[in-house]
C-alpha cells in the first residue's frame, strides 16, 4: 500500500496544476521597442516558490540581455501617481519603446502613457491631431476635424464637439498655432501698441474659442480692456463662419 501511494504521489507531480509553477517561459511575446532590440517578460521562480515576471531588455546588435529597471520602484511610483495597485512581480503595463537613454515608455489599461527613466515617472500628453493647438496653460487643446472644431481636456482627453455645421469643403479653421500663430504674430514683443483697449471680433465662434483668444492676448500684452464684438453681415459674408480676429490701435 505504501509503495502504491508513493507511485500515485509521484504521478500527481506531473498534473498541470503542479507543473505550471515549475515551468517558466513557455510563451514568448517580444515587444520590439527600437531597431535591433526588444523586451520580453522573463519568468523565474523566487526563493518562496512564487513565479515572477520581469521585463528583460535584449539588444540583438551585441547580444546583451538584462533586466531593464527596478520593478519594485516603478510599481511604487505608479501606485502613488494613479492610486491603483501594481504587482512588482508582474507589472500590468504595455511597453511602447525604450529610448537611446534607456527611458521606458509604456501605457496602462486606461490608455494613459508614461515615461520612466529609472528615477522618476512622468505622464505623457496623449497624441493629438496634427492641427491641434494647445492652450498656454497646457490644460486644453482645440483641433479641426471634418470641418468642425473639437475641444480636448488634457491629460484626460475628454473631447467635446464645439460646432455642428462644418463640412469638408466649408468648415472651421484654426489660425492661432503657438508662438508663431496669428495672435503671437500680431502682439508678441511689440512696443508700438496703445494698450488701452483691444477688440476680439468674430463671425460666430464658440465661447471657448473666445476665451482661448483672451488667454493668448494676455500672454503677449496687457490691455486695460478686452472687448468682444460680433462682425457684421458684410464682413461675415466675406470671411465665412468660424473666423476670429483682433483689432487694436498703434501708437
């Protein structure tokens, strides 16, 4: 009977439930993070018999293979920044790339993107359309799509459609584009402007766009009064809907 029990126990060691903790790296899923290099989750078993998974960097040009970063440190920073729980032995992140300076760029399940350089963690601004304009305070952006304007809150990427009547052949446009844009071109660095009053005149734009124009004006000049006016029918018929401009007096 004892011999039979020993044989049964020996056979039971090979059941899937008992074998799984003993077998590592059955599946291999490389993340190609730059030319000639990739990451993969290398499995191993620690002293307590627990299976752990750590991101390992492989450089194919020289054959180098090493653990990319301190997983416990990154897990702690992520918990502090997001309020969520992270297991350092199996980080739930999706790699995107490893820079030449070995900074790790990755994303989480909520689509947020992060950069970790081994010391600090920084959240990256999500990708915006190429024609997007970011507000001076970095909290909002506006872009044009299929003739209409959209407002985006950063970094959550919550998007609101501002206009409904645009089309591909007759739509809204964005003139102001950062320091080289319309308002900056008119106001930045000038000392020949009467600062008593400036007008923001438009042919029909959302209040959010007017507010953005006011913010941009304040960034480059300090006027005593900022007036908002609606263009008349003659001007509006020539420039079309969605046009905005500034009017001031030179010295």
